[in-house]
């Protein structure tokens, strides 16, 4: 197996294009195609399907891509280690967050200290955060509650209560606590399955002998907020994430288990990647300042 064959495959798989891979590698497209073809022939294994100028990875190809991500990341770590003392931190950091509100101050401080690092931020629920970390599609995850997976490292940021919010026609802000039996009678808007907020609320309702059925299931926190604000029903959110909106009111929910923790997540095997290590250092510094 030749290094340049793996690199050619890696770039084609990463960018989904032979021409883009050739541009990134600064070699001709036929040379890229030849390297990938030789890699497949050497092991008698199809890695990439070509059809009408479109490519898709086979299952083997998908698994190999995860491995090549690790391989070339280790190369980058070696280069970073050798030149660490004389080179400014650069490149990018990819963050996937269930809610970015918990790390806005950290991101601001990180950008000020490392202005040449591009921050790429996307949203995702807890399942999507863990999957993105494992497939090397994200460097840092922001997710509620602690993962029980041994390969995921976690740093605890804080916790807050889960509350209900909706228009006054559904919720009475003067009523101190809303029971799950009362919640059941209201039009419920849940986020997609995989949302930790939804899971916690459903589990608490089950403890109270109540089964909650949503009238609307929506993907994403922002879409849920707008639906609730429009009067379509009530939603659930942690107090830390709630943004004041004069269209809605909030009420507390009855139940001891309605607590949302927020954590910074990372793949343990990548904790020494320079940009990840520096971001985690910034997180720990932020936590120390807030607890001292």
C-alpha cells in the first residue's frame, strides 16, 4: 500500500470529486484516478462507485475514510508537535452544538486568542453530536447530559431546569408548577427523536404515569421556538437556553428529573490534536474563572 494512493482516495472521498481532489493535491485528475484505481486493484476491493460523473463510497470505502482521517490527522499532529513552538495556531475548528448559547463566551475568548483559526459551527441533537465526533466530522461537541460512551470525553459546563413555554392561552404564568397530567391536555410540540430535552420530559412524564403525545414534531430548536411563539402549542427548553420573547410565557414543570446538564464533548483519541487541546484548555480556564 502506497501513501500517495491512500491520500488520493482520502481527498476524493472527503470532497466527493476527483477534480477537486486533484486541485487540492496539486496533481492532475488522471493521476488521482490512477492512484485510487491502483489502491482498489491491489486489494481487489471497490471503494468508490462511479456513475454519471457522480461518486459514492461503498461501505468499505466509508470505513476506510474514517481510518484515513485518523491517519492524516496523526501526520498533522506530528507536524504540529515539531513546529509547535514556532508556529501560530491556524486552520479551523469544527464545532457541532445542540445549543451554542452555552459556549458563546468561550468562543469569543478563543477567537480573540487565536484569530487565525476559523470556527465552523453547526447544530445537531445529541445523537448527531456523538456521530459527528466518531466520524471525525467534528472536533468539539456541545451536548446536554453526560455520555456513557467510553470513547467520548466530557467536560461539565453547568445545569438548569427544563421549563415549559407557550402563549398565555395555554400557560398561566401565575400557576407556579405545571403537572404532567395537565401538560397532557395541552397541544405539545416536541423536537425530533434524538433530542435530549424531549427524552428527559418523556421519561419524567412516564414516571408520573403520563404518556405525552405531540401534535407537532419538528426538527431543530429554532423551528420549535417559532412554532410555539406562533401559538401552535407548547414546547420545552432549559432555562439557560430560553431567550426572552414577549409572545410567550414560561412555567415550571413538576418533576425531580427535569434537569438539563450541558457538556463539552470530544473524542478521547483526538484530545492531543492541537486545536482541540487548545480549545479544551480555554474551556477549563473558563470553568475555573466561574467557580473561583
